[in-house]
């Protein structure tokens, strides 16, 4: 072997040694990084699993029912023109649904307003005449007072034979003529005032008739009395309706209840708790409250028909007559049960898991649930009382992952 070949072999050996050292260093760094990552703790919030006296529950199929709805009727007989509405559309309180033909009412209103204007003008003229006659009466009374004073002086002069009886007679005639004029003006004012009272009554009657026509015209615009959904609609867009005919039926957005057939043996437990849980189509637990026991019993199944109120907003997908759901009905007297907040449950393969804190790690537990009460889920198996369960940050946890409980050192 010559010197060049030996030198190449030595160089190749050194290069392999250096490459091996580099690979070892990279591998060491990756292992250290992985170990550091594994030691890093995930922040979580926890709650305590509580033990309390709670009834056991069983699932009963329930169904969504609705109220009778609100009927909107024709306020009077006549031609009706509907707005372009369809069954199923949502309307808000005050939305126009239809309009009644009001051409005749509009003409009547115009005639009444013209009469109202004329009557007010007559009353103004009457007031001016009364004012004029009142001023005339005041002048006549002053004139009569002056004539009376002059008559007194003439009577005195006549008694003293300073003037003649003829002068006295003429003075009396002038006095009585003035009194007669006063009486005539007073009668004229009285007649004018009576006319004014009659005109005031006529004007009030006109204004009442105008208000009634205006009311009828305003009612001709038929509006939705509530927020709701149209569940029935007259079968014409333009047509004649008699007073009281149903035009539209609206269903309130919050007028939903749950109906179920409850076994008679469980009714006593249901009456005690009043509020129970139900599971919607997404598997989310919500609450329902006993409203009434209907006087209907199925003799074959030995069940009683019951209605429940829904205090929370009903899921949009359940807002349909007959929509099914599962009710958690109590089947026993209260006994010790373990409960955890509903946020602690994580859905997994058709069931639920809970992460329990053990030695700074999140340990995954499969649990068996037994219903819900006041936002807490009954745990039949999988969690013990006083254990810490993760309620926030549990979505991305893995079994055995290190965690740091927020608020704890």
C-alpha cells in the first residue's frame, strides 16, 4: 500500500469519528429538550368532588310541546291585504302583518274634519257676537244710569213746581225705553250663549266621531302583538274577512315546555325535588322544572302525564313539536352521592372522562354519570369525595401529564 492510499484511509477514519460525535451531540440535545418539555407543567383550574344527599335517577323519554299560540284576528269586516309573509317566518312585536281597505273611512274622516272646521268657525263668530253684545249692554246700562239720575232731578223739580209734568213724563218714557233696550240685549246674549253650548256639544260629538274613525284607520294596520313565529296563515293574500276571523297564528319563541309520561312510583320523588335535568341532542345537560301534573293517566304503563317548564333558553334544534330528549327523573329518596362541576366532564367515545390531580399530575378516569343537579353532575363511579378534578384546561390534557393548579404554589 502506497503513502497516498494510507493517508486517505486515515482521513476517512477521522471524518467518520467526527460525524459520529456530531450525531451523538444532536441526539443528546434532543433528549434533554424532550425531558425539559416533559417536566414543564400545564396550568389548570380545579374543583373539589363533593358528597351530598341526592336521589338516584333514571332516564325517561320526553318530548317538546308548545302553547296554544296567539291568534291575530280581523278587527272589522272588510277587504284585507296581507304583507308578503310565509309560514315559519319570525316576526317582532309591532311588525305589520296586513292592512284593511280604508278608502271609505278616509273619505268619512275628511268630511268630519271639514264639519269640525266649520263648527269651530261658527263658535268663533258666536264668541265675537257675544263680546259685541256684552259691550253694547255695558253702554246701555251706563246710559240708563244717567237717564235715571236725570229722572230723579226732574221729579224733584216737578215737586218744587220748577218744571212741568210733561217733562217728567218724557223723562220716564226715555228711561223705560232704555230699560227695554237693555232687556233685549240681555235676551240676545242669552240666546247666543245657549247657541254656543249647543255648538260645543256638536263640536265634542264631531271630535269623538273623528277619534273613532282615526282609531278604525289605525286598526286597519294589523300588527303582530308579540315576538314569535308564524305557524298558520290565511290562505289568501287579498280577500274579504269578517270581524273576528283568524288571520295569523303566532307561536312565542319562549312558549315551549317538556311533556313526559312519568311512572306513578316515581311521582313522589319528582314532587320533592321539583327541578330535574335533561340531556339535549348534543349530550349537554340542562334543567327543567315541574309545572303541572295533568289529569291523564295511562292504565297500561301506569304513568302520569307531566309538563315541565324550561328556565334556560331551549336549544334551537329542539324548538319543534315532538322533539325528543332524555329526562333524568329521581327514582329514590336522597342518598349520599358524589358530584363534580359539569365542566369537569370531557366527552370520549360515547362516555365521559375526568382528570383527577394525583402528585402534581392529571390522571384520566373513566366515570359513570347519574344525572345533573344545580350545574353539578352525579358521579356513580370513577371519582371519590374530596378529590380535585380539573375544570379548566382539561380539553388538551393527556393521561399522566404534569400540571400546575392555578392559585396553588
